[in-house]
C-alpha cells in the first residue's frame, strides 16, 4: 500500500536543526515522534485518509532524542517533559479528508475535505510560511486565489512580543481594573514563546500566576478568549482582544492570519483531499527574559583625594588580524546598479565550498576572504557560516556550505514554496532562495518568477502553478 505524504515540513533555518513533535487525536500519528530535520532539510509526513485532529509543532535546542528542548517542550503524546512549557507553539493543524467523498464548499459538501488551521490565537514560538498546492475554500465557501494560499509569517519575532499588554480584570470586589501583562513566556533565564492574552490569563505552566483560578469560559476571560458558546463572533470582534497589542503585532508581522478567534484573516480553511502542504519553519528569534526588579543602588563611598585615571580597557582583538574590509562591500546606504549577470559554465562550481572560504557571488565575482565578506550587491558571501551579518546590507542570497546528501531529484522538484532554499541544479553545489540568480546565471528554482531581474530563465522549476505567484 502506497502511503500518502501530503505534508512536507521544511527547516529553512540554516544554523540549527528542528525536531517536529506531532499528535493525532489523543495519540501519536503514523510517523515516529520527534522527527529531526537538519538545517535546510525537509521531511514528508504520512497523511493517510481520515487522519484527524493532527497537530505538528517545532522544537529547538533539544537533546539527541528530541527531548529536553529549550523551545517547544509543551508535552503531548509520547513527550517526556517534566515541567512542560505552555502550549503556545507555532503549529500546523489538520484533518486529512477522503478523496472518495465530495468536497465542494460552494455547494455545502465538506465530508471529503481537508480541514487546515495555522492560526496564532494561542501564541507563537518560531516564524513560518505555509504554501498550499490545490483547491481550497475560505470561511465563506469561496474558492481561494493562489496568493491567498501562501502565508508568509517569516517575520514572527519573539523580540516583538508585547511586554505591556493592558487588560481589564475584576478585582476582589468585582470592579474592573486595568492590569499590565508581559506576554513573553519565560522561566528563569529561558524565554521560549509569546502568549496571546487569553493564553497568558489561562495557561498555568511555568508557574504563571496570572492563570491561577481562571479558565477561558469564565465571564471575565470571555472578551479575550471568545469561547463558543456563549461568545458570538460579533461580540468577540467588538471586544478588547481585537485591539490588543498582541493582535496588532500579529497583523504587522504575519498579515493574513488569525490573531484571535473570529479574526478576519486566515484561520480554519477547507481544501480538496488531494491538496499538498508545505510548512516551512524558520530560526526562532528569542526574546530576552523578563528582567528582575533592580536592587537598590548602594551608597557611594567617598572618593580618595587623589585618583589616577583608570586606563581604558583595550578593545578585544579580532580572531584573525586582517585588513579592514573594503568600504564598497560594507553596509551603507548606496543604490544597487543593476547589471546583466554573466552565465558561468557548470565546471566552475565545486561540490561544496569551505566555511568562510572562497565562493562565487551571483555575478561570478569571488568573495569569502578577510577583505571581501560581502558580494558586490551587498549580500553576505555564500560561504559564510551565518545567514546574516551586520557588515553586509543584505543576508545571504546564495549558500554553498549547507550539508546536502541528495541531489535535486524528481521528488525534490515536486513541490517547494516560493523563496525556499533549494539546490540551484543537479550538482548540489550551490543553494538559492527566491528571485535570485544562481552562479550559472539562471533564475533560482524557487523564484517567484520564471525569469528574475538580471537572470536567465529557470532551467528547473520547483514552484509551479499554484505556488509561483507571478510570471
């Protein structure tokens, strides 16, 4: 029997692995628990017909078995956490339908449909993107456009989690009082997620005292949690949660996705049971933990009569002494001059470059030594061990240090999201993401266009109709 695998999870974080925990109903799904996905790699999950109430969420900074994680250790079937984190995880949820049954929401036929949800009503941990290939319907039963089936939440950043969320809660006498909440999910020195207002007020993990004695169905919690019943969609949208700092932040970082129940963005959608899903997880951007109250400053001691000036502390020496980088390659506000990128023969590409060694930029020039950390277009050199650098105007546009064991085979070309890191060609020497040129001059396979500016036409396309949003 051929098992269906319609969910692909891609780790676009090039600096660390991710472990994917999952559940189906009250147990685990057909795959092993805590699947490890290396930097830039992906995994296809089994999604057999009728697999219902599934949830997949990322875990970072774990031990070798995918346990004891700093982020995402929120419990569930097959999980071993002793002091589980609050379940505010970035997640993909779905019930996978049956192709033998009808799915046409315009006619009210939903028995055979997939039901998919990526809302952020509980909170978030890591940035993500979702791309769907196939026919889907919105909450009104209308067929969704291709652009509506690609959610870009890659800017989700725990550093922008609200620290001063204002909520109105009744005091001991039942009189509403304004209370300020820090929505960062922290424990000691750990900061591993962002609560929504409802989650902060009702989830008790990690000693969250704000949730003691409270539940989403409580009358005082209903304006923030919107349980149904009794709260209606109109009442929820008229309440304070719609205007909270959390929802404002979600709409700014992740346009088009639910920030609260009955939001106007993308929440629960239905898709035909042949649809495919690409869920891309990015590097988590950690918030600093809540700072402890400052200790009272000690009284200053009287200064001695004569005090020699203290010598200045020397600046730390660079690891490798080298001449200063050329100013033309460093971060500065200068316009980029478009030029036609030359086509480079395949023989010029090595299978893999050395970390921080010499590499080829988009225009074929060499970068990577001490004096050229950036390419002429301002992007970070493809051989850098980092994704970003304060020295360069732009992050990496090409990458040649990612460990890749498989060539760009047919199954790898089947589906990818616009802007995903993919191999430039069958050699597997260079990787690209989005509308950039590979070193051979052709447009990246995951580009949004078949011919990106200053590039040659795609020779491989892994973002076909349904993903590719522009020609």
